[in-house]
C-alpha cells in the first residue's frame, strides 16, 4: 500500500502559468481533500470530494479547480497562478463520512514568482 | 465559530525533558479532538485522538486529555527524544449534519526541536 501519493514534490511557476497537482490514493477511500498550508498557519481546505463525480468547495477555493473521475485520483488545477498561491499543498483521504482519521500525502511545495 | 489555538513555537528541549504543547478550542456542539504530527519532508499523520469529554488519547508515549470545562486538549510527553522533532498540529472535527464530510479544523502548528 502506497497510501496517498502526490506529484510533483516541488514546482516553481511564473505568474499566469497553469499546472495540475496530482493526487492518488490506493486505499479505496471515498473522501478526498485538498489543503494548503501557509507558513505559521494551519491547513486550509481548498476542495473536497465525497466520491467519483462529486466535488465541493472548501474554505479557500478561489483560483483552483478539481475533478474526480475515478475513486483513486483527485487532481488540483491551478489556472493563472498568482504569488498568493505560493504554499505547500496536501492531499488527504478518508474511508467514509464517519472516519475521523485523514491520511495525508507528502505534499507539493509550490512557488509562484 | 469553530477554531483551534495552539501555543506558538518553536519549542526547544533537551532529550529526556518533559513536553507540554497547549491547545484550546472553540466549537459548537461536541467536537472530536486530534493531534497530528508532521515529520520533516512528510505529510501529516494522526498521533492520537479523543472523541468525548474526559477521554484520554495516547500513542508513542504522548498523551492528551479532552477537557470540556477548560476547552483544552494539551499534548504531553514525559521524556522526549530527538526523533520527536516535528511540527505538531491540534485539530477538531465538526460533523456536517447536512451531509458532506467531517470537517477538520487545524491549529497553526507548533514546531518542536529536541537536542541531544
């Protein structure tokens, strides 16, 4: 079991560029999440998904898009990158709605200059 | 609203010292409380949890007790090791009754550095 994997580990973008952060889990979890972690701050939820084909906004969705075509994959799309999107991005998953423990990927460190 | 407040770091200790990291919360209803740990270069991992008042969560020598009267969930360890150096996050979970998911609300994190 690889758990939750994320690619890439690091990325530098220029302002206005776009990219997709990949997230895959092999635990057959229904619920998946994208967070961003800014220095000195807790994690903020960007988007989440309760199953294939179903996504919804979290606390800070502006500037991002997601899709969930399979149970395993939950990519996060950044359109028109801005310096404010410089952050560490974490993907996480849980088995179902009643599960308390979220399983996290190792993160993607993104810098927008 | 719901929120979590942790003591600011970094916390620097010598090996075998006693550790306390304070965490207080504000929540409506009856949240579950968690401590997550983030080792360098890794994602967050659940360290321990408590789902109701007076419960004590414990794991790897760490403990925390859910205190409803003081709205606190302080993390303690009697004797820290260098390998405990990490960032520790306190979090609470609030169930969304309208469906969706059990939302996790995180504190800002406290960095712990343990020196030999």
